[in-house]
C-alpha cells in the first residue's frame, strides 16, 4: 500500500491538481490534494525519465466556460522558463455532485490516467519521458487497487474538449484619446472574447487553425505621418507554424470614434462597426500568399457573423 502522507511526497516530479483554479480554495480542494498525493506516491516506485512540471485543472461549474480550457505543453527552456504541462478537463457538474466522497476521489485519480493518455496520444512529449511505460504502469496499478474505471463510465462524468478553437481579440494600436487620456472605446475586449469562446470552442473549421487572433487598429487616416507609420508597415495576415492565424483590420478614428453622422456612438454602434471590419478581414484571408490549407473560410465567416449578431442583440 502507498502511504498517502503528503509530507513524504518526493519533489522529484512537481504536480499540482486544482479544482476551478481561478479560486483559492473550494469544497473540492481536499479531493484534488488526495489525488495529487496518490499519484506522486505512485511515482516513487519507478523512474519514468524526464517528468516535467504538470498542472491539472479540473473545472466543476454549473455553466461551463470552455474558453478557460486549453492544453499547453511547453518544452522550451528559454529565459529559464521551466518545462511545463497544463492539462484541463471539465466535469459534468450535476453528475459529479451526486457522487459519494469516496467515488469523487476515485474519479479524480482516474482522471489523471485519462489526461496522461490524452497527453500520450495528442501532445508534445519530452525526449526522455517514458510516457508509454508510465501510462501502462499507472493503469495496471489502478486495476490492481480495484479503482480503475472503464472509459464508458468515466466519459459520462468528464467533458474533454480536445484542441478547442479559440478567438482572441486585441486592440493593437489606438491613436486618439479622450479628455482623460484614454481611447474612448465603449466595449470591453475581454467580454467580447469570452462571449465568442463559449460559443465557438467546439466548432470545426478544418484542422489548419486552432488559435484565431483578431487585431484591430484605430488611428487618424487624415494624418499622413500616422498613416505611413501604422498602415503601410503593418502585417494584415499571418499564419504560424502552431496553427495560429493572425488577421488585422484598420479603422479610421475620425469615423469610428468621432463621427456621429457615420457611426452611432454607443457600445452597439462601435461593436457593429467592429463586426463589419472583422468580416471584411476574414473575407480577405483567401488572398493571403500563405494561407491555411484546410480552413473553411466561409464557415468561419458565417460563424463569426452569427456570434456578433447574437452579442449585439443583447446590448
């Protein structure tokens, strides 16, 4: 039997398990600590090579926010950044709440195995990590301990979104301020970003893009110096090796912010103008020199259009 005394856990492999990590402590924290200690004690028995810092985030929310979920395996050591794995899952809130404390602990332990298999099959693996051996041994250990759950039962509790499609809005350059020195934008980037990601996370636009960066610039088109500095030299499109697509659209400050005859200067008015500009930028993806090979641009256009309209209807 393993000793589950947390004080005896080795530091040879750092792991952290947290329920709803945006909270300091929850009613589920003791379950996370139990599962974490259980796994670390298991690792004492054998050398599995390079085991990097691993953070497991378990989300238990009545209304799941899938925009929070993004698996990351960083094997870079640049600037002393440690190698790290961040793996996420959501539990079905209603089902998990009905389980006994003992069963909740077993689910948490089995979820470690579930996420290790996900890592094994879908994500970057350190060169000297014996992940195949680790997964096999841990699964055998759970079986011998009579707590191994079959995939059918576990899949009823776990909601795992593999490689969700993320949209990231960013105000790249805004030239022009109000009397307080702030750009007079009436909408919030984070609010818009969260609204998009809770609706677009499970949509499939082809396997060429997983991260979609939407950048917008607002500056004075009548100012030649500003126009030359910010318009002509900016990259409007960029497609990266990590399946990230960057698009940018420039808006005339004189219209976007100050011209009430052109644009209704309300939150809705500015969002509608952003909406139109982003759709135009998406349409121009087809003209990229290096574009995502398997991206369904029309489907992306229609989805973004629909979500913008839904957002506007609530303003």
